[in-house]
C-alpha cells in the first residue's frame, strides 16, 4: 500500500510539472506571413531547408532516438539526391529523454537556424518542447510521440504516428472492411490510459461500422494474472474475434490460457502487441495467426518498404524498427507539403525563410483536405486540424513466428 | 460454477504459498517483511536462468533457486534487519520497503525491464479430468505443494526442538535468551525457511502466470499479505485458508459481479472480516502462536 501512496505522489508531482510547462503558452498572434516574397515563377520548390531533430540519442531510450535519427538520415539523403534544386540541411540534437534537456536541444537548434523540427521522439519531452515551439511559431512534426497531450491546443504540432486513441477506430474499421468478424469480444486494461483510450474509440467506431460487441471484460495492472473468467465469458458469447488493445506482456498470458481451455478465435491487437515475438522464452506458436495493427512491418514487400529496409540495413547493419520508419517518413511529409504549396502558389524558395512563415505555410498545407502523401508507415497520409494523422492502417499477421503483411 | 471454483483455488493456492512465508516471518520475528514478494521474484529469475539458459533439469533449477533465496534471505536479515532488532517496528517496516525497492532495482539492472516468458516447470504433471471439468497439472501441482508445505511447517513448529525454540522466541525474546536459546540464530533460521519457501512460491507463481519481470513479485506479495491478515497473521493454517478464500472470492467477484470491481470486492470482504473478527479468521487472542 505504501508503494501505491508513493507512486501516486510521484505521479502527482510529475503531472504538476507538466501543467507548469504547459501553462507558459501564450497565444502568440499569427505573424501574417507573406509567402509571396519567396515564390519562383515556375511553381517549383527550391532552396535549402534547415531541418532539426530532437530525440534521445543517449541514455535509456536511446534505442528509439537513434532509430528515428537513422531513418531521417536516409530520407534526407534520398531527397537531396533527387536533384530538384531543393536540399535539406539536417542536424540532430540529443535530449536523453529529459524534458528540460529537450528544451535546451530545441534552443540549440534555433541558434543553428532550424526552420522546421522533426521531433521530439518521446512524449514527455515533446509536450515541453511543443509549448516552446508554439510560442515561437516553429512547425513541429513528431515521428513517434503518440499521446494526445502532445498536440492538444497547439496548431503547429502534428503527429506522424497514430495518436493512441485513434488506433481503436482504425482497428474497428479494418476489422469491418476486411470482414474479419462481426461478433467481437474485447479484453482491455482499465487501469491504463493507453488501453482504455483505444477501447473507447474502438467501441464508438464499432457502432458505426456495424460490429457487434458481444463481450467486454477488463483487468487491471494488479490483476493481470488470471484471465480464466474473461476467456470463459468470450467462449460463452460466441465471439469470432477478440480485440486486445493491451501490451504484449498481458497478451502472452491470455494466449497461453486460451490455449489451455481450447478457445478458438481470431486475435487482433494494436502496436502494444509489437514485441510479443521477442519476448524471451515465449512459445511463439501460441501467437500463431494473431493479427496486429502496426504502421510498419520490415518484411512487407511493397517497393517503398523494400527500398527503405535495404538502404537501412546497408548503412546501419540492422533491421529498422517502427521508430526508424516513422523517422524516415517525417522529412518526406515535410518535403511533399512544401512541394504541394509551391505547385499551387507559383513556386517556393525556402532558403532563409523565417520559421514563422514556414510554420504558417506548413500548417495550411497539412490541414488542406487536398494534401496527402505516402510513406512506409502508411499510404495516403493526411492530417486534421488537431494535428492527428489519418492514414490507411497496415495490419500484419504472425505466421511461423514472423510478421507477414496482410 | 465448478470451473470458476477451480480457477479460484489454483489462484488462491499461489497466494497461500506466498502468505505462508509472510506469516512465518511475522509469527517469529514480529516484523512485516515487505521484501518477501521481491525474494519470490529473485527466485523466479534464478530458476529461469538455470532452467532456460543453462537447461538444467527442473528439480536442480528449483533447488538452485531455493539455495539462492535462502542465502539472500539470511544475508538481508543480517545486513538490514538485525541492526534494527531493538528499533521501533515502524523503522523496520520502512527498511523492509527499502529492501524491496533495492531488490527490484538490482533485478532491473541485471535482467532489464524486458519481460521473460517463464517455462512451465510443472508441465510434467498431467491434466486431470473429472467429468467435464478439467484441472491443469500446474493448478494441481500448486495446490498439492501448498498443502505439503503447510503440513510440514506445522509439524516443524509443533514437534521439533527448533520449532519449539521458534515459538519461544516469538512469545518473549528476552525470556528465550535467558533460557539459553540462541535468539539471533533462531530468527536467521526463520528467514532462511521463509526465503526458501519464497523460491518455491516464485517457481509456482511463474509456472502458473509465466510473465517474469522485476516487479512480478510486488502485487502478488501484497495480495498474499492481505491473505495472511485475512486468515489471521501468524497462523500457518490461517495463511493457507486466507489465500485460497482470497483467490476464490476474486474469481467469483469477476465472474458474477464485475471484472472492473473485483479488487474492490475482495478488499471490502477483507474489511468486513476484520470488523467482525479483528485477528482474522483463525487468529487467536494470543496471536503469537505459529
């Protein structure tokens, strides 16, 4: 019990500090940029864009920061090699997954002359930096900070990854569109914001697309041992598919116990399920046939993915993870947006443009219903005014212990 | 209905075997060893490393885990609790919480926060079918181990000379040492037995629910502590009954009332029991009995 009290206290202090960071936002007025100063006659995009990236390149979360950095590097090299007269000058700064260091990194990038930021990689630093960027009118596109707190009330802040709750509606639509099932059961963790957030949006979308939810059961962080009751409920309800908006640790127990009682259903997870195959000692045959919604599968066979994975393996000697793919898509999304603007406004030269001007241009393009771009994490990505991405989700299925694209 | 009863008993017997360790240490040393759950976790990792990485046979891996935990328990007792023998019980309690965090963080350093899937070490026990009801070998093994341990502990404290010394120390340390009983040695022995039991509990817990993480022992530890209080802390059969009842109530609450409220119901039952019987189900007026 004492531990609980302590952790609640610590969480409270953290929450306060986040609020304190958020409170520094002062709504700076639109600078009224006149982008026509920078047009070229033929509608082409030219000049050099200074792109900054912030992420944990060292420390405990370095795996994610380096993956994003490597992904961005490959995209920047590719864009620069296109020979269109448009170049990206790229610089990455380390934040060690620390909010304060992240703001320092942001200030360093500003001194360097960054015009647009791809970052930050992790959620807590991103909330702090986006508050600064909002008052500076600096456009930010985060590859992987998925909390809705990142984009809330900041029109300059966009996400390349699905926001946590959006995975729920995307899953419901995917299940309905591909006729995977009509009677669906759900097990979710009601003590976890990630899981309950996805659950809520799944239920809302399920009603729209005509899925029947026949069994809804929950567990908490404290009771994630025994799932016999939940599984018995599913068995009685006759559900064809079970939706699991949970992390893979609990899912591994569910698969094992379902196998014991001989429950034969389809399983559908979200990105929290990613990692189940690398769980040490786990019998991967239990996860055979499990489908999950993940924006990226390294063994997919489409041209974009194959090209990216090959280059990544050549340059860095490892298979890219989802974060690397998110990083790879960021410069492309910004490049396509600028190109779109240039084509519709008689050209654009980005050299030495102020970050305020670029911010307004990019916001107008990202929220333009006519704009979309393809990436390795999804085709036809578009954004809403809240900064959340809308893209066709990719689903993978586990076959013979590896992911196979669906 | 019977299905749920069996799930409840197998969950409860895991709580019960952890509760036995709590109640043993509390009964003799009069302290709540909050690090007990984390010794269970260390036991789980010891068995995992030898059984999974080194492919030791099950009995040897379990034996190794028991030895590791016994030594660990005695060392913790000597370093952390013995200097506080005459301090207030609050100081000892806080130290125990400190030890608990220490063990969790050491485990985090050694094995990282990535969970491991524990191989089922009881898979050699076959399924048992009674009519349409199926009992898994793991559940059967847990219940049987739990009963054996309970009987052995009761016999040990009631019949042997060492057991007698333990009961004496539990009643009055000062008088015990006047009678020529080695108080420190007896308390160390208690910790050794309690921690050895923790290793077995760790193997059973992880075989039944095979996700092994540095925080694996924390929540079952707290539930088992609740079970020990429920049954009457200090009483060995009480810990067993408390554990099994807790498991059954938890599963029934989930099945028939609400999966969301199961914990609330479990703890509400605990509160009612403690209002009616403040010493727990089997607690005597003299709670020193072990």
